[in-house]
């Protein structure tokens, strides 16, 4: 079986070698057993559930690390996790550094460029073909791999089936972006303005989800051209994506409310929000916060522009291993990560526990594990539809992610600030697009497009 092949690869890669720590201290992995201590992880979102797989692994394999404790530090988000790790690395405070840090392709490139991440290429190459195609595209920088994916999730559209039936709107029309907008118009008209197609967040989430992960890649939009020059204000794909957002806003098809907030869920519960767009991650938040609406919801792949035919770009969940002198727990992280992707029994046990807690879990990204019928089981929350299978289907026909450069972390903040001013009504979309180009040229200039 392929699983045993991976175990063999793992045994060859992780021979028990001493690691010399900062100041001459030495730590060793002896006969597959890790020394007592604390594995430190930086996470954001809901990392406590990812942590459960790690604690389960140590409980199921007591000889691996009988004195090892795993600590998950909850950070505010991607930028906060990166900045905290960078500060410790720059200051030489290696004992304060995480062994692994949750990140994104944008921040991963910044940290890799700074020399603070372990090069994982030789670890990944022997098993790369066992994952679904494209799994490692977003964690490859300058030809080297710096991230360990935990998930690759599609963009999906969640909709309240009851509302669509009540107002006689066919959800199938939302297979296209044009149809999605028209569905919003019909819902608004037939409900006398009571029902909004979806929501809009006044902060940075709008650029992240509607922009970078959604309409921009679907429209083949660019921030930079192939030479690294700023083109966001002249690129036709970018203009189309921003004009889509403008249409949704200016026709008042979106309710302005903070994402993940009680008012959002209350408005949804009261029948004011018909769809949640951009992100398979909405599944766990809906199950956790809208259990009283179980059976009302359905999911479908993200809509496409009629003339382009691309769905939203898949989102990778990943951790990177920090170059932390004297620590062997980066190796332990790799061991547990390998079990997560190649041990179907431990993976299914963890998934069942997550489902029982209405917590996040992800469908596999290894080819052999995906063949298990378990990943196509129906869900009562979705009225008998298999959400897990919809995640798998949603990856088909997806757009490529936008080009990511070492300057995109800064670029995202600059672009989002202009979009936020538009959402607030402080400038037109035309002004926002123009200002994005101006501020990127002023603050960044050009970038390395590789």
C-alpha cells in the first residue's frame, strides 16, 4: 500500500541525527522518540481544532514523545503570526520562535525571503505525486517548497434553499456571476427589499474574499504584469472584478455587516441574507452558529463569468517550519503532518470528532484517501446533500490563484484600504481603482514577478 511506502520514505528521511542548538545545546531524536519539551505553534482562525489532531497523535503513539507538550498560540491573523515570528527571528530570540507557523503564500514568501523558513523540498519531492495535482504550487517559491499544506479548499456558494423557494428564484441561475447578480435582483424585488443577496464586510475581508480569492482570479485579473509592473488600474480583468463588486454594492444587493459577527448570523436567521459566497470555510461557521437552520442550506460551486468559465481560486491552508536552532520539533511536526495525510483511520477519527463539535475539518488532498466513500457521506445540515463531495467537485474548473510576489503582503494592505474607502462611501469605484495604481507605484514601484 502507498501508506507503507510513505512510512518507508519517512524512516529514511528522519534518521536519528543530533541537532545542535543555539549556544551549543544539543537535542536528539533517539529511536524515534522526541526529547521532553514544548512544540510551539502559531495559528489563527480556529487553530485549536488542528491542535486536536496533534494531541490525538501523541496519545495514540505514546512512545513518540512521552514528555512532549504542544502549545498553540492564537494570533490575530496571518500578518500578526508572521510579524511575531519575524520579530523573534530578527532579535535572535530563538527560544521564543514557533516551531511551525500558520501562514499564507503571501506571508510565506516574505518569511522565506528573510531566511527564516526551512526548505522542505527534499522532504516533499518523494511523495509529491501522491497528492492531487497543484497541491504544492502555492507553497513553491523560486523553485523551492517552504510550506506544508493541510488543505486545499474551493470557493463555494452557500444558499438558503427556503428563501429561494419562497420567492420563486431558481438557484441554478447562480452558476454564473451574471446569474448570481440577477438572482439578487429578483430576491430584492420579490421580497420588497427585505432580502439581500449576501453581505459585505466594511473592513479588509472584502478584498481578501471578494477580491483576491474570488472575482479577481475568476476574471483573469492582474495586480502586476509579467515584468513586475503595476497594472491593477489598467488591467481589464481587474476592472471587471471591481465593477462586479460595484454592481453588487450600488444596487444594494449586499447587507453591510461585519463577517463572523452575531449581527451577521442574526440577519441570516431572520431571512435577510440569502447566500454566503467565497469560501468553503463558511461550512464550519454556519454549522457552529446556525444550527437552528439545519436542513435549509445547500452548497454549489462558485459561479463563473459566462465568457471565461473559471470558478474561484482554491485556498490553501498551510504551516511553515521555522529555522529554530536547537529544536527538533519541526521534525515532529512533519511526522504528524504525514500521518494526517496518509493514515485514513486517524484522519477519519479526527473528522468525526470535528463534525460532532461543529468544528472545521477538510477533505483529503491525497489521491488514495479521496477514493474512500466516507468523503461522500450526506449531511443533514445540507438537507441530505454531501458537503464533503461538494468540496471535491468545487475544485474542478477553478481559476489559478493570482500571482504572488514578495511585495503582495504590503500590496494587499494598500489595495484593501482603497476598497474600504469605497465601501464606506468615501470615494467612487473609479477613484478607488485609480488610487490603487497610484499608491502601489508610489509605495512599492515594481516587484520581482518570479
